[in-house]
């Protein structure tokens, strides 16, 4: 069994290389760096850019070993309330609050006690 990271194919293409999954993953991860150019990274490794794009799709699907591409988190800011605080409510009543969410151009404001299932449904609909 050949365990080297590359081997030559005996067919009519003598310069064709087979790269290990680890090497493909390393090349793809180079392209994911901020400001990286897929074409430049591919050229530096002697690979066709179209092949690197195919590896990126496999990487994103978690098929190049390891875990799928990292999930990017959105920035969150917490601001102090702008209105004067309401007087204390009796403990028997639910505490009212407000949630403000900005995702790109979409803005959501949830006031009062919100049903968690409803909030989840609204947020999931924004991902589509």
C-alpha cells in the first residue's frame, strides 16, 4: 500500500498527481483565509483552480475528513435600554422585556414575554 502523499498515474498523463485527503484539506483551508485567492493558492500548489473549487465543496460538506467548514457567528451587541424602567411588577405576572435583532437589512423587535418556539421559527425563517 502506497502511503505517500502523491503518486504518479501510469496512464497517458505522466504529470498527474493524486493528493492525500490531508493535503487537499490543507490547500482548501489556505483558500479560506481572509483575502486569499483560490487561483493563486491553486497555482502555488500546481493544481487547477476548478479542482480546488471542487475540493472546497467537499470540504464544506464535511467529506474531506474532520468536521465541516466552521460556522461563522454573527456579531452581537448588547445595549442598555433607552426608556425609563417600568415599575416593579408583582411576582405572579411574567416579566416583560424586549429583544431587538438586526440581521443585515432585517430587523426584529420582540416585546413582552415571547414564546420560545415562535422566536425560533422567526429566526430560522431568516436563515433561508
